[in-house]
């Protein structure tokens, strides 16, 4: 790295890295609200074209909730009840990760620490409030539904790079999905498959 090059931007995936989540919790919440078998909902649940479109901001929340109602057979539930289940997926933030991201070594190494998320407006509005005490450790968060593209599409990373005035090669992606990090590396990013805060600390020390 030339001393004249801009410092890299650390891009941290949100769900699966910054916070834990499980769609099984959504299925359990819906099953409880509808008094039905969660295993039945598990058979019907699918990450489909509508899910992907919602994460690109191409479908309005009411339309997507209606899609979920039809796919899962939750005709007795209101939009509010389906949305509550949709947002029941969130878990905890690793305090060791928070300390690492806010530490002097990390901040000296990177120009900025930003979140990057494949998400939708209902989820993003919810977790921005849920994790409001932890989110300030990052400078900003880039969400797919606002960008109109999802990781690992080149358009997603090009948007993030342009926002920070750096070439794509100056992005360092941390993601819990190996297929995403492999694809990102193929686009010229440095990318690391996340397996915990301690493992990430070791990786950052290699940069």
C-alpha cells in the first residue's frame, strides 16, 4: 500500500456479524399468533424472488406483508401481526466485536468503519432502533433497499466505494457467508469470512 493511497474502508455485514438473527424466531412468532404448527410454516417459508426484490427496495412493505400472508397461509393475521413476527428474528451484539471495532488499532488502520446490509425497510427501521446503543461504533450503515442492489452485486460495492470516495479495491468486507466473500474477492475487494471477533482481530492484524 502506497502512503499516498487512501486508507481502506472496513465494511461489516450486519446480520450474522454485527448482530445475530434467526428466521426460525419469526416462524415461531407467526405460529403462536395464528395458533398453528411452526413446522407447517417452516415448510412454506422460502427466500424467494419477492424476498430479494423487497431487499432491493422494489416492493412496498404492505405488498410484501401481503405476499407473506399468502405464502404462509396466515390469512387470519393483520399486517401488524405479520410485521411483528417479521421483526422477531433479532438476537444480540457481541460485546467483544464492539470493543474491537471501536479500538484505537482498528480506527488507526481504517478511514471508516461502516455497516453493509442486505435488508429491507421494515427490518432496517426495527434494528436501527433495537441496536441504537451499539450502532454508533460504526460511522454509517449502507442498506440494500436504499441502494437498489444487494451484496455481492458489483453495484452494491460500487455505491459504497463512491460514497466514501475510494476505489472498490479499498473496501475490506467482513461477512458471515462464504459465497459472498468469495464473490466480493472476485470483484477486487479484500474479503474475510467472519467466524467471530477473535478471528477477525487476527485477520485485521494481517492487513
